[in-house]
C-alpha cells in the first residue's frame, strides 16, 4: 500500500516537473531579448515633453521583466531633433518621439498627426485617433515612409507665442519673422508674416539676437523653462494653430513587424500611458507656471479678433489649395473636419456650457 502511494506521488511529481520543464521554454519564447534605440526631437531640459519617451521605455521594460529595452536619446545625441523621422525611415534607429508636423516639408499631410490650424482640441484628437479611424488613416499615409505611428502625448491647447512687440491688428503681422511649426507657417505667410522652422533649443538665442521677432513653443510650463519672457514680453493666446498638439511615437515599419504580437501590444499600451501622462502633467503644471510668468513681467494678450478671423480665412484657403493637388491631404482633411463639426455639436452643449459657467463662477 505504501509502495503504491509512493509510486502515485512520484508519478504526480514527475508529471508536475515535466510540465514545469515544458512551460519554461514556452514562456521564454514569448519574452525574447530585444534592444531598441529611440531618438527624441526634444532636449532633456523639457522634462514633460521629452519625458514621454522615458515613460514608454520604463513601462515596456517593466511589462517584459527587462527583456525589451528601449534606450532613449535626446535631440542631437544621435541625430538632430528635426531629423528624427528620417532616422526611423532609414532604419538608423528603431523609433523616435516627435511632432509629425515637423515634416510638412516632405508632405503637408504629416500635419494631421500633430495639429492643423483651427482643428481638433486634445480630447477630440484622441477620440479621432482611437475611435474615429484617425490612426488607421495616418498609418496608411505613414507607410509611405516605412513608419508605424502611435499617439505619444498631447500638450493641450497651446499658447499663441511670445512677441517682441504688440500685435494690435492684422497689419502688425506684415514682415514679422516668427518661429512657428507645421502648416501654421503657410497660414501666417498669407497674413504677410515670415515663418521660421527652428528647433526648441535654438529659439531663445534667435529671439535674443533679433533674428526672429516672435516664437511659439508650447505653453507656460515649457516656455518658462526656455526663458522667452526675458526677451519677448508679450504673451499671446490662444494658439489657434494647435488646439491640441499631439506628439507621436514613430516606429520603423519593418522592426514593428518583427516584434512578437505580445510585444506590439505592450508597446501600444505603453504609448497610450505616455499619451495620457503628458497631457495630465501639462494640465497640472501650467497654472502655476502661468502665475510665475505674469509675476516675472510677461504681458498676457488675447489675439485681436480680426487676427483670429483673418487666420481662419487664410487656413481655409490653404486647405482648399493643398487639397486640389494632394489626395492624401484631402482625404485626411475631410475626415478631420467632419469629425470636428460633429464633436462641437456635443461640446457646445455640455463641455462649453459647464466650463463657461465655472469660469464665471470663479471670477465672481
């Protein structure tokens, strides 16, 4: 009897050991060692916008028990910030964190990955990306450049930038040299201004030397770090060209296809985490930064209404012009504007109604 018990126990133990032996390689096969490099378009000093890449890398490492490592490099450490997407296309790096609208010189359709003048706000943009077919459309386009994109953060509605002199009418835009990103540069050209494409770290010296007359960047938290208020005291709002500016993770399409499906899922989830985290950080940090800027001498101004109206008209003209010659742009533009119009049917009832009341209540 004891012998039978012993043999039964031994056989159970052997089976359990065999199961363990078989399970270990199966688990190991789903967790291969992968090492990637990510180049950012931003300097480390801009901890919120640069930090989104670090949030993603940390989440991916932790979810894979350290088997999938993504090393993050600041702008200029591997490639210049405005060449990050080129490095991904060429396969020099596996991925980057950037603002797609930096690449409108290649094709204006890239702008829809970040923001277009008088487009979607941050929440609406995420709704379009995740549930309005936006990322499917973008990835269809990005595929031309061997890129797979994922949303990677949002700044919320940006400020209208720093000006050395006041802007009182549309006429004050004539001849103004302004650092500005994306399609907004082509819009302000219609108002007589001269757009400049300058990386974040180079804006302050350009303002200080008078090489440019104005510059937009993000909002109070980042703008304070860059010190623009010291050389251009007039701070305008809103940034009508970036109602919600999205950053994205660009991944080399071939490298993406090589990843196991579970690693693709992990990277997608980590990017979504970084996407939410960046927006939350900016919303939490901008109010205090705005107060400090005002105390330091920044002069807040809303854009004059005639400037806003002229900018809207110029934007619509530009969209019509590009759409005639660029089918990918037209397809994206039509999708975004249809989505925006429906979103504002809802926004004007609930969101705007609530916010307008609460702002009035705060003032009283």
